[in-house]
């Protein structure tokens, strides 16, 4: 278990990673052996690095640092600081996709909890990241369902099924690629830092 000062440091790092990741789109490059023929091409994954920040702080800082960083992120965004994708403010809670932001808190906690249950191996870190990602999506789909039942703002355009496809299904492949990167980075850093 990490000391309280380390958890606070990781929560601040996680907050900064989440904010920065909100505005950076994830890309992959073409295969290295084709760089000489076609130059280096990047391919967009269609998702921001935001989920990477959420999961990385869980893997490196643990459950408390992960949850604390995401609580701070939500508080900042709901108090009019433009840290969310479309700005910020209390009106964000009326948007159907707000459930995914709420899911960052339990997602980071679950990821951090599982990441420190066993030695840091690629398999255990990947499992903890995937579990955290699934927690985010479960919270998001639950909020989507509730917002469609209550007909909140942002839910009038389309059905619940279309919203789930838009916010979960289409984002999942890109997010799984980000999970692979986070797993590798967390594995290397956990071994370099000897914990």
C-alpha cells in the first residue's frame, strides 16, 4: 500500500492526465516496417486519451488516488472550469453521457484496487484496466437508461439503443487500444519504481 503523500501525488498526476487526455485524441502509427515505403502514418482511434489517464492513475497510484483524482476532475468540471469535452458547468449532469464521467470514479477505484491485489504483471494490470473500463461503461449505460426514462436534455435525438451504440460500442475498440498502452506503461513504471 502506498503512503498517503504518494497517493496525494498520484491523485494530482491523475487529475492532470485526465484533463490533458480530454483534449488529446488517441492515435496509432502504421507498422514500423512500412515507414520507409509510406512514411509514418497515424490513424485516429476515435477516442480521447481521457480514459487512459483514469486507468493509469489507478494502476500506479492505487484505488484511493484513482478515485480522488476523478472526484477532483468532476468537481472542477461542474464548477464551470472547462475541463470536460464540451466545456463544463452544472448543466452537464443533464446530458445523457454524463454517466460515463461519473463512472470514472468507480472505474479508477476498481482499476486501482485490482492493480495492487497481485504482483504487477502484464496480465494482472490488463485485467485491472479492463475491469475499470467495464465499470465506466456500466455506469454510463445505467445513466443513459435513467436519462432516457426521465427524458433529460440530450436524449431526445434517438433511442436508448442508439445512445449505447454511440457512447459505448463505437468507443470500445479505441478504448481497448488505449488500455493496451496503459497496461504496458504501468507495467514498465511499476517495475522501475519497485512497487
